[in-house]
């Protein structure tokens, strides 16, 4: 079970102390008053309690951190990251409002067209945003199979159900398409320009460091990390993230970072060799699995290997792999067996990591960040299985998060030391995005990849790549 880590929760858990809460002072809901209306004596007590508890929680936790050199280094990285993030948040990113407005209009027209097609398929008009009406049409009128039920026992119409039904029926596919475009329009093309500061045209997101258990940053108001990139419409949104005159957008990201971390953690000889030799690792994996030389690997075989490589990192089962590749379970099981025969170090790492997680209740990144897994010994099968998958993936995702934070800190230090005008404007998972004056483009192209590759030494070389363009989409 996830435990909150706000000040009140930490003070009660570690110090056994409780103080006045904001709700104690201001009330809740519609009756809540502003802090400026609170009685001065109680406002003073609340403020002093908060300050005092903050200091005492710090003393308590710092004592624990100081005893573990790896955790202390992670703490120091987070403090340095917070200073870099402050700069990124203040810089913001320039948004092209007219481009978004045009995209919104086009999406609106497509949504209207999809609604008409869905009504025709259903034989009647209905609200495509109403689960109740969708359920009545699917199961009451069209007699579609019930895939799963909600907690109340009603047939579910969530995205997972629609994806399953869309394999055989056109109407669920249309509703999925409608939901995707409506979300894109409502969340991004309609909203982003409204969130920009009128005087600058720039959007300033907020990055939270203590939300994702893997150490990844989360972005909100607006969320810049969830813009869908698997669809052409989603990628187009990034065209509206632009550079001002005399500047370009540069995107720097790590190449195949989680697979490189897997090679480091697993110490698998074949995987290490593939990266050291600079091979296309998906092609090399396909050659191993299909028993071919790399030159004979087809595009389809490489695609299979890519799905297997990334799927196993996320703990994908034979069933999941079969679904992802559109093959039967037996074939998928055979691919996984062959993969582990060719990469025994990966299998050994996965088995050892699961066992260690069950014993100690957490796993660690390469740099010592602890990732707790409270459900790892749960009697509930699905929860336990989820924790076991997380035990495999969390060290890789967490190590990648550590590395991008190290890069963020290092690159900002060099920008400051050299007095450059390049500005870091976004961090999106394994990617840093910059606004670069044209006269500094050579520096970004040559020095940023070198700095990112040099922040840590793993058993395989780190590789970072930079793309440049007038907007974020074209920088990829």
C-alpha cells in the first residue's frame, strides 16, 4: 500500500507528532475560507508548527540518510535536480497559438465525422461519451460479447474492453478513435494556448520529483510528458512547441537507455557484446532468436525482436507477447524460451531480482535509489504479479531517471560556466529539450551528447543523440 509523504504524514510516522491541518483552520469544500481570514493566533500556531515539524523531520531523516552513502548521493542528486528544474520551469516553452487553433478545428471536424460514422454503425444517434448509452447499444441491442464487468456487475466499456472488441467489431474501434481525438483536443489543442502567459506566449509546467516511485519526474499544469506520440495527430501537437526568432529547438535523448541498463545489470555476455560492438541490438536479438546472421534478418523479424526486447523489460508474459505480435501463445512462449537461451544472463538477473525483492521488500537502481514494492509478497495473485513485473522494470526505469537527472544537472552547470544563452525548457522521460540561439547550435550538437554520455560509467557505453528543428516535432 502506498503511504503519503507530505509533512503531516511524515511527522506522524517518524515523530509521532500531529499538528493543526489546513482544513482545521480553513474548513472544507464550499465553506472553506481563505488563509487571510483565519484568526491570527491560530494562523501563527499553524505556521510555527509547520516550520518546527519540518526541521525535526529533516533531522530525523537526515540521520538515516547519512548512514547510507548511496541514498545520501541520491538525495544530493535530487537537491541539485530541483535547482535545475527551477530554471526549466521558469524558462517555460513558447507555444504557437494559431497552429494549435488550426489543429483544434481539424480535430473537431474529424470528431464530428467519426460521430456520424458511429451513429450509422449503431443504427441510431447516441452520446459517444456516455458509458451507459454505449453499454445499452453494445450489449442490449447489438449483442456484443461481455469482456469484463465493473465493480457493480454491469458490463464494462473501458478502453481495454473496447480494444478487445475492436479486433472483431467496427463500432468499438470508432469509439476508441473518438475518445483518442476528443482527449487530444480537450487536453492539448484547446487548452495549451490558454495556459500560456499572455505577455510571453510561454507555458510553464510544474515538475514533481516525489510522485513516481521510480524517481521519474511527473509534469502537470499542463502535463507535457503524456502528449501521445504513437499517433500522427499526437505528434502534430509537438509542432506547436516552437523556438523564437533566431533560435531553434534541440532535443537530446539517450539511445535505447533501458536496454543498455539491462545489459549492465544482467551482465549478459551477448547483450554486452552487442552494445560494445555498436550493433543494432534489435537486429542482433533477432539474429540470436531466429538463428540467422545479422545481414539476413528481415524488417519483420527485427520488429518481433524489438517487441520482445522491450516487452521482457516490462515483465511481459507469453500471453502479452502473443497479443502484441498477433501470434498464438505457443509461438510466443517459444520466442521467450529462445531469448533466454541466447541471453541467459537476463534470465538469471530477472530470477535473482524477483527473489531479492521478495526477501528485502525493495529493489535498487544502479546508483542506489530504493524502489519499495509493498505488494511483492501479497496473497492477491494479480497484485503480486504486478509487483514482480515492477521489480524487474523499476531498476531500469529508475536508473534511466537517475541518469537524465545527472545529465540535466551537468548540462546546466556547463551552460552557466560558459555563459551560454541556450536554455533548457523541458525534460520528458529520457529526453532534454533546449531552446538554442543559432550561434550555439554547434555547441549543443557536439557537447550535449558528450556530456550526457559522460555522467556515469556503465558496463556498456551510453549514447545520446541530438536533433534540431524549428519546433519540437521537427527536432526529432
